[in-house]
């Protein structure tokens, strides 16, 4: 298997080291523009989705729905936007986002708009996370999966407060930071267009 890459690099082959439930770990062999070969450990991933559930109160003030859940890799609770792996073969990413919003925070979005397709760990993984803005949300049955989600806390936070939590280092998860900042930017642009 030979694939042309950017700037004269090319992938020669992958040697699988580990196959898990979701991820595969491989040693990738590559060739640089001068013809030298090198290897890199890579986590192959189906990717993920995330969504910023945006809700407006009666006065039109925006808030977001976040999840505070334990993350074993960091051995602590993190505050994040709802998200999940694209672990259902053939499921469109929008459908995965809808499923994750219901499972994790009990919301069904009337509308999903893509904010960003980000590369969260380019030094070690081929994963892409698609982040959506979820609006026109209505209640849906929650269906948490695993102990982390079963013991997670759903937080309704005014958007300005969530942005302050990013600036204070209380929200540090990359997809959540990107999603919240882009949501605020989207609202600001809509206000400008409306002449507010």
C-alpha cells in the first residue's frame, strides 16, 4: 500500500500492533522527500463528533449544556460539550451527534450546523472530530453508557460563564474550547448581521 502525501512524503505501510474495540495502534512506515524511511506510532481512529447544545431563555440569553464526567486517562473530572466516538459503521456523523446528545444530556436537536472538523491529536492519531452547533433542542430520554456517563453531571451554564470557564482554565478539553469559542463567534456574527 503506497499513498502519496503532502510535500513529497508518502506512506509505505502500516504494521498493526494492537486492535481494540474502537482504536487500532499501528507502526506506520513512511518515506520523506529525500527518500529516507522513518516510522511513527499512530492510533487509527474512526473519529468522533461533538455538539454545543445552545438554548435561549425567555429573555433571549444564551446558555449551553455541558457534561462534567470522570476521564480515566487524566484521573479526574473534566467539563466538556457532549461528544462520542463514531463507532457505529455507516452511521452519518450528524446521526451520531443526535444519538450522543440524547444519550449524554437528554436533548434532541431540531437543527445541527457544523462548526468545525478539527484534528485533535495530529502528532499521534488520524482522528477527526466534527463539532456541531445544536439548536432548537427539545427533551429526549437519556441513555448513559458506561460508569463515566452514568455518574456524570449535566450542567446548564450561561454562555458568558462557560467562556469565562475557558479563560480561567476550568474547561480545557480541546473540542469543548473550540466549540464554545466558535459558538460565541457565530452568535456575535448573527447579532452584527441583525444590527444588534
